[in-house]
């Protein structure tokens, strides 16, 4: 098929219906597009908007991001999830300052070599910000192409992914590449949605094989389901006599890497041994709050909070870079969603007790 048979109706549709008023589209440069593309990985536009605005106010350029601490960057990422994105964004900014004199690279291979940036994200940055000819293949584009060409199989399989990249490269026009790539993302996000695609409104439905077959919802095939393992943990809400909560900073890698968290234990005995060694306390029956489940991409975590109050002012924690007594409203680094939830609950309970 001719490229224009696909691109022309798509671009005409984009002129009338495409998204053109997003904050990173107004005066797009490589940095703005880069930050937005990283935030939009695994996250919807409506969620990203407030985070993007706040992030850019604090880190308006690569230099400001590179010079910030990991704690501060993650504090502006709290709530977005997939925190490796925020850590990699800062690492990449440092690399740009060191290796490219603070100017975002313009070669695809150089961009792909930066932490957290793959082929599609690199193509999006260089096409949207620099109008270079690069194809993209994010989740929305995969879905559009899989349906249009009736490509069966899960897009995570190499054979399927190779087919989709081939089609993406073939269809991407030499001209108007920024509008075309944005149009592809918009089409998948607004019309060619995962469930209940609006085929009658689609600008390219005439050539869509899945539409002709009458089963667009069957493409692409979903990721093969796996039963997510179940894990359990105890989180200690250790409160001092002033009402502050002890937080510990997690290692930079792994689960909730670089975030501030509660002391965490696999068993009640571990928690008791820790309290004994740190504070000389033995609490056989801590106040146990109702358990709740937090789901990650690869497992479910069942969290049981344990609330312990230190009544003696002599029970202190030695100063350490990875520990802090946290009071309500204190400025700190990033907090994972369930930690924020538990802190809000314990501080609310403290206020209610003080008022009663």
C-alpha cells in the first residue's frame, strides 16, 4: 500500500481532532518532550498533566534536573509510580551534562544510550521536538498497527514486535513526521482504544483488516496471563513521644528504590528483634492494623501495619543518612503510595486522639 493512503487521512483527522493543547506541545523542545514521554510511559495523559506542570516548574531545564538530589526528584515523582523512571530521568540528565555539555543529543543511538530511553521513546523525542524522521511504537501505536494489519500475537514477542516495527517504519512519512507520530498516539488513545474502539469515527478504518473482519477487539493478543505471586510483609509505624514517624530510605535499586519507607519485616519475630536491638523494647502484642493489598506489575503485596508508640523521650534513633523522624507536612523525598496512605492514617488518628 502507499504511505499516503494511510498518512493523509490520518493527518487530516489530526488537524481537526488531534490533541494540540497539552503543555509540552506549546513550545516543544527536546527536554520538555523527553520529560513528558517518560511520564507518559504506563500512565495516562490526564494523570500526567498536574505532575508535569509541577515538575517543570521546579526543573525547567536539564541543568536544574541534573543538579538536584535523587530525593528531591523523587519527591516530585511521588504518586506517579514506576519510580525507576524518575531515577533514570535524573541519571540521564547528569549524563547529558557530562557528555553533551548540557545539550540534549540529536542522534538516535546517543539518545537510546541514555538511561530509561528505548527505541520508541527516542524516536518520539527526536520526531516531535526536532522533526527528524523516526518511527515510534508505544502501546497505542502497537494497537493501531496490529488491528490495521491484523497482526496476531502478543506484541511482547520478538517476532510480533519485529512485524510491528517494520509496519511502523514503512508507514511513517518523510514530511509532517511530528504531526503523524502525534496523530498515531492520539488515534490509539482516543478512538482505537483497547475496549470498544470507535471504528465509525476512525480516519483509516477503510483499510483496517481487523475492522473488515469485524473483530478489532481481538487485536493485539493480550499478554499471556500469569498468576501473580502473593507476598506478605509487616510495616512498622513507629511513633515517638512527639508524634513523629520513623522512616528509612530504601536502597536506590529494587522495590521502591530510593524512596522513603517504613521499617519492613517478613515476620513478627523480625520486628520484635529489631525493636529490641534498636530501642531495648519488647512488645509482644503491637497494635495491628487491618491488612491491605498493594499490587505491583509482577506480584501482590499484602501489607500488615504495626503501630507502636514510644512514650519515653529517651528512646531516640542515632542520626543516619537513611533514617529520619518524619512529622506531618515535612518536606522529604519520594514516598510510595501505600506509605503515604499509612502516614496520613496515623497522623489523622493522632489528631483525633489529641482532640478527644
